C-alpha cells in the first residue's frame, strides 16, 4: 500500500501537481485496502507530493478503514456534518498553494467537481486515470494469488450451472442455484449480474435472464464471475442441452478455434490489437465476421472491466503481470450465440489461463 502511495506522490512531483483527490471505490481500495460503497456519501483519499495522505469516510465506517490497514490520518464525518469542510482543513494542514488538482475525471461527478471549484476557485484539474491505470495494470504476486482463487470459484460456478440444467428449468432458477452454491463457498458478491441465457436469447451478448425455460436443443450460455478479496473473475461457457444442430456446432467450433488461437498468440511484447485480429480473422473466414460484434476482451482486476481495452486498434503490448479476458463470440439471431471466455495472465515466458473449466463442446443430457 505504501509503495503505491509513494509512486503516486512521485508522479505528482514529476507533473508539478499540488495534490490528488481520489474518490472512486476501486482506486481507494487499490491505494488503501479500504473497500466501501458509501452510496451518496463521499469517501476520498488525498495524496500529496511530500506530505502524508489522508482518508475521509463516514464516521460509522472508520473502524472498517482502520481494520483494513489504513494507518495515516483518518477523518470521519457524521450525516449532519459537511465532509468538504473536513477535506479543506486536511488540505490546508499540508499545503497552502493550490493551483492544480489531480482527479478521476471519468468518475468525479459534476456536483463534486463544483464543490472543489468552490473551495479553490482558480484551480486547474488534471486527470489521474492514466497513472492509476498504469499502476493497476501489472499485478503483483499477492494480486495474482487472489485472482487465481477468484477464477477457481468462477469455474465452480459454471460447473454448478451445467449440473443444474434440466428441461423446463428457468434461466433464473439456474442463476439462483449457482449463486446459492457460491455463497455456501463464502462468496458474498458476484462481479456482475450472473447471466444464464437459453435458446435464441444466447444471440444477445448482454442478454437478461428471465423465467424462460430450458428446452431440448437449446444452447445455454453462462457468463459469471465472483469478487474474492476485492478482485474479480469473469468466465463464459456455452453448452448444448440434449442435442445440437449442425449450424450451432459449426458456430461453436469456430469460436473455440478463434479463442484457442488468440490465447496461443498471447505473450510478452505482442501488440494487443493483433490478438483481436487473430480471433476475428478466423471468425470472418468462417463467414461469421458480421456476428462477432465486440472486442476480444478487457483488463481484469479490482474492476470487472479495467485497463487495457483488448480491441483491434490498441497498439500497446502485453507485459508480464497483465491479467485480461479473451472472449470471442458469434451471435446469430434466431439461431443462437456462442461465447467462450477465459481469464489470462501474461507470464515471463507466455500465458497462463486462470480459468480452467473445460471448453470442448459439451452436450448436457
């Protein structure tokens, strides 16, 4: 934690920025180990060039912040107090020259930005997203260990889902079974709303589970992940129930080939855009190019979608310690869709798959 804060302080010095005020749950957790969803209340972390940082949170959560390991100044406010007065006083203790503030421009609301401008009418805002993205991009050994366990639990979730498939069982019933069994394993939160889609609904990449029931001949798509110790996993598997027709089988085998080829292409120094191209070319050659409608994947960590975006135009290169998804898909209206997704870690010599649930075509009887 201290090393991360020191790196941020060094960046502030290099950029000649007076201080940073960080307010997003994810970045505060990354820098402090304190995780909170304060709803409408503000939590904020102040970081300076040379002075110690401060953390402000609702008074009722101060014990949680301390137990998370925060050992710098901690400020707590009640529901009848103005947290911005606490923030102004904490800043004034550390610096009297305020010209430039680094903020999360993608996260900070207009209202809170206006509050800062009210406190410091002549300030200039600088974005802090780029440096935080770079810091979070390369996972350390502790983060990788946590991500591996999150992936193992995601594998378990898919295993439970495939076992729950029965004719007449609804998508939401299967969702409930998956999440119930995961909670018995100690999982409190999912990375996102668990997706179980059947039949033609699998052609919607972000479809919504409902009381629609599984029928023989359906494709069944699972997309799920868990949050374990603050880090996310994300896996997609598509299976067939009872039997599969020739077009569905062709789609499945095409997606599987594209995904395996893209994973094999992952290694340090490879341009991210080329990974997308590897999978996209295979799908296009099979005649389904128009039905692969999203990027090949996304970064993974504290956030379910974080830096980098694994898209065709990204010229950044893969580096050891990066964790991301590879998830090609084909989505044909009325016929159905197939997506296969794994969580990948770039190592010094290549790539390691953190999710390991089988992905060869599975027909559930």
